[in-house]
C-alpha cells in the first residue's frame, strides 16, 4: 500500500485477523479517500462501482447535519 503513496496510521491501519492456518492474516481499516483510490486502481466494473459508492458516501458525510 505504501507503493501507492499511502501512509500507515493516516490512510490505513493494520488490524489483526483470524488466521485459517498458514500465514497470519492481516486486515486493514482504510480511510474513505484511500478506499476510493484503491477501487479506481482496480479498473474493473466492480472497482468502478465501489468508487462510485464511496464518492456518494463522502458526499453524504460532508453535508451539514442541521438536526
């Protein structure tokens, strides 16, 4: 992930995952912007769909909450 310029602790954080034998599994929590960029890097229909969904979520989160 750092190959793309993402910064651990800012853009993503590793989480411990349950191993199913073999190597330990590592899962990551990602910032919304990073998740969108990773989706766009994939250049697949699913990646494009994910990027669109993440853009919509970001738009909703940036709206003021007046209630």
